[in-house]
C-alpha cells in the first residue's frame, strides 16, 4: 500500500513517519521547498520525542520520502491524507484555504481508485463539500475523514498507541482501504470506529472542546480555592478518582493555549451558529480562558505589590506546555508583554530553547539554565510545567535570587517544601492560608 501525506507540520510529519513505521511506503508532500530539503537531509523541523529516530530509520529503510512535487507525490498513492493547517480566521471560523489549495493541487494527479482522507480538523460538512468540489472538477474519488488526537510533545506515542481510531467513511471501499492502513493498530486491539463523515468531523471538535472545558472548569475551581481555604490539587485528586470524571486534564494552571484548543473551541462555536445552534458552555469556556491571562497577571503583580519597574523577573518556561517548542497562544505571551510594559527586566529560560519564543519576545534576556536565569532575581515566575523544574534545588535557587519570591502558575511544588526554603510562595488554587 502506498500512502501520501500532504502537509509536514506537527500532524502531517508525525503521521507520515508513523505510517512508514507501520511498514507502508510513504511520501510526504509540502509546498515549502526549503522545509522539504531539510527533511530530505534528515533534519526534523519540530520538537517531538522519538520523531527523528523513526524518521531516519524509515528513510534508511527506503520507505519514507519527501517531495514538493504534488503530482509525483500523489500519482501512485492508494491513500492520500490531507494534514495541512486550518488556522482561525479573525471571526473565529476555520480558514479552509490551505485545505482547498492542497485538494486543488492534487486533483489532476490523484488515482481514480485512490481514497482522499482529510486528517486536518475541519468544520462539520467540509469533507462532503470537498467531495463535491472534486466532482465539479470531474474527479470522482472516495473521500473520508480521519481525525488526529495527537498531543504535542507526545504525538508519536499518541499515533502509535492511540485510545481509538475514528474513521468517517461513505463506502466499503474507503472502509477497507483505511482498515488496511490502520491494521497494525487493530492487531494491538486498539478500537477502530467507522462512522459517517459528519460524526467523525464533530467527534474531533467535541473531544477538544470537552477537554478545554474540563481544564477551564478546574481553573475556575482554583479561583474559589484561593478564597475559601481549599487546595485545588487535592480537590482535583478527590473528584478525579470518580471514574466518571477521571484524573487527567484537571491540573490547574494559567489557562490552555496551543494550536488546537483555542482554534477548535472558536471554530466549533462559530460553525454551530451557522447551523443555528448556540453553544453557551463552549462560549463560556473561551471567555473564561481568555480572562485567565489577566487573572494570572494580577496574581504576579499582587505578589510584587504592583511594582515591577526595574525589577529582575526570572521567567521559567514560556511554551504553551511542556515537551514542545510551540508558542502558539501560549499564556506567557501576554504575561511577559505586560511585565515588560510595566518596566520589568525579564530573563527567560525555556528548556526547548524555542526559536518561536526568541522571535516573539524582544527586549528580554535569555539564559541557558534555570539557575543562571534566577541570579539576582526579584521574582521567579514559573509559566510552563517542564519536568526539569520539579528537580530544581530550591535552596540553591534561594541563594541566587535577590528577593525570595516565587510565583508558580503550574503548582510544580508543594507549599511546605517551598516555604521551608524561605521563599514567599504564590501558586494556583492553593488557599491564601498556604501562601
Ligand atoms: C490537544 C489535544 O489533547 C489533542 O488530542 C489534540 O489532537 C490537539 O490538541 P495539545 O494542544 O498538544 O493537544 O495539548 P494538551 O496536552 O491537550 O494541552 C492543551 C492545553 O491545556 C495546554 O495549554 C496545557 O497546558 C493545558 N492543560 C492541559 C492544563 O492546563 N491542564 C491540564 O490538566 C491539561
């Protein structure tokens, strides 16, 4: 079976590499020629654990190729996956121009007996619309929708060991082709669900919106904990033991970011309205999460008695979450901007050494270790939950700072361990009694 993947971003590249790991011949296409050149040289453009090893292995095995020539990349494929971006437009709806651009480019070349599979997150009805778009061009191929559920930083693991595979199909032919592509997972007893196109499309948005809502819920509970003397970590554990709730995605923090939750919640709300349906819970999730940035800024400013002018602020972690270099919609962007505007001297250490971050933050200093970053600091602010921050020697940190003030927006530490080292400690959802 020959598989082609169009788009070599977080989803496309991981999918292409993992399909080649399943043993299929895979060609990955991108219209960014310099990116393709880097990939052909074995250079991985994204920060994903184990991706480089698998990519190199399968390139050497002669079953993984990269090209910017759509015709050459598509003409022999049995399955063509579209994994290009669907970013938010200013009105919150999904921008489908890249999808239609990719489909238009491949239309003259795709085999008539191939199956075109949309993997990008698209509003309900888009896959069917693409089928009609191709029919108008005289191209009658099977179409399907196969959402991805890849978390950045764990994308390879999530592809090779997913909780389930969802396949939106319209024919036995498409069903058989996709069943064959995912047979290695079937052999691992991973549930494979065949649904209609619209069900598969909506399942992707519903999953992300629910997870975003769950995170936002615990963040709202954290706000209450800070006023009433409860501990949000303990509340999260206490409710998470209920199997109907589950312990994951109940970690209070600065609010969700990334390339998916923000855009998918907005897109869901927008296209639901186009169907004449209101989604108040999703809308409130979006609103609550957006407001959380300013709540976190207030928490930091309150800790500094509203004066950071000429203060040394040591920021630890700026990516939207740990184990990624992705800065898209990261809470750190508005937080660091505000501190700079208030006259703070901001130093940043992020273990990913994200190039995106270096392009976003101007007028800051960059460190290469946690400890260097905290030398002479008047306040240490933790914005991302990198594992290495949990291993930090707080006593060493205490010796290096100029003022022992620590604001931990990811509850990396326990209150007692921090206070034992002499820091004044502010965190999320742990009551004032603990601070
Ligand atoms: C998400 C979905 O998990 C994935 O299935 C989908 O395919 C893409 O979108 P991702 O955006 O990579 O993945 O990150 P995720 O790990 O889901 O975290 C999303 C945001 O929620 C991050 O900002 C993270 O910091 C935040 N989060 C997550 C919390 O604040 N608390 C939690 O308990 C979990």
